[in-house]
């Protein structure tokens, strides 16, 4: 297990708002954590990827909780494209993550609602 994976349980317990998507059998398929205007985390189970769960969670975080910023690992172009397609734009870059590890982070800010334009 990586260092980041060890941090997930603590992050899940401490995020102020945690929304969980479940399937017909009430099995979790994804979650989003919201801390004020920040999308602190978004995870979709690999088996549920591409089903619109991430988009629905993100839209709820924007519309119901006012979440308008997030950070994404620069080394994850798929995640960056996901957010850009949903109206987020890169507004800042830092060379390391919040713990000083060599994972460049991009701050992204919600700019519009391309799904409803």
C-alpha cells in the first residue's frame, strides 16, 4: 500500500461533506468529498467508470455545495480532461503535492457549465 493510500481513511473521516453514490444493491460506486468551495476528493470504482457517476457527483458538489475549485495531479491527464470537459480550467500549478512529494498539482477553477450551455 502506498503512502497516499494510507492517507485515504483519515481524509474520508475528516472531510466536512462526503457524498456517496451507490448502485441498485446499495454498494458504493463512488464518492466525492467537499470542503467549503473545494472538491477535496473524487473517486469512482473502476467497474463504474464511464457511467456518469463522476459527472453527477461533481454537478451536485457545484450546484448544492458551491464547490468551484479542486486540485488534480498533473501526471493524470485523464482526470484533467474529465474536469476540463465539465467547465474547470487550470488556474495554478505547484511542483509538489501538499506533503512535499514530487507530484505536481494543478489547481482548477470552475468557469462555466458546458453541460447546460
